[in-house]
C-alpha cells in the first residue's frame, strides 16, 4: 500500500530562517504530489502541486517544492520564513491522477518572531 | 461565497450511540470525501463519493456509514461499531474524482463521554 512519510513532527524556526520540510512516498509508479497547509483555526488549503514537467514547483506565499523521482521525495522549501507561516503542513500523494489519495502525518511549523 | 459547511463543530457521543456529522457544499462539486485526522497520523480516507447515489469505502471505513442522496450533501454516521471514534473529522470536495480535494470544511471534533 502506498504511504507518505514526513520526517519532522515539529519544526521551530526563527523569522528569516530557511525552511525545508521533508516528504517521501513509497509508490514507484506515476504520482501526483501536493502540499497542503492548515493555519491555526483555518481550513486546509492547497499550497502547491506537481503533476508533470518541471520538477521544481512554485506555490503560493513564496513556497516551492522539488520532486526528485530517484529519491521518491517532494520536499517543501522557503528561503525565509515569516511568523505568519506558523501552521501545520501536509504532504499528499495520489497515483493515476486522483486515485488513492494519501496524506502524510503532517509537520507542525512554529516560527518565532 | 462557495464552500463546505460542516456541523456541528463539536460533538459528544455516548457509548453505544450512533451520531451523524453533516457536510454540505454549494460548489457544485461531484466528488466528496470524509477524512479522519488523528495526531501523528495525518488524514486518512473513510469514504468518498464520486457522484450522487454512489459511494466507496476508503482505507478506514469500518464502523462508519455514509449516504449521498443529494449532490450537495454527504453526511457521515459514526456507528457504535466504531470502537475508537474520538478524532477530528474533515469533509472535502473536488470537481470530480480525478481531481485532488480542493475545498475542505472546518471540521468536526468528536469526543466520547
């Protein structure tokens, strides 16, 4: 069965620090990859997605993610975090464009002002 | 504004009791989903529906039931057979099953008395 792992349960950073959140998946076939974000007290929102093409994907609010097929990874990055980035981040994977949608366990990011 | 409405926000269940969580969307989306969120486990799919009068089991359907009599409504019943129902439940929708969940509700937190 397909699974998604996120390396860090809780990440604490100071403002302006660089961010990288790890995401690895187990499925070896064609995958579509997503990062979702849930700000405190808000809905889960789509941050960015990868279907095909350029493996470096740019999302909203300065986030980007890189798909490395050989490593089965889709790490989320941001060069300089802000206090407002404090949230929980979920990586998700589907195979065959929408089937078997699987979420990772989530990483809580706390940014200190 | 279009979106997904879940109710109630908090729900308490007595032992042996069935409870129903409401999910309504006015986005005209065909596909709807129910997820369960537990700490450290991310989101797990309970049931999904691709179209009215059709629904399929997800990864953890045991102890749950759903119906899809109307396009805009996808209620989830947590039955007494679900032995560990305490969790946060999220409803989501997408244009079709071939698309990732695009909109999420605010969630319902279910606790056992």
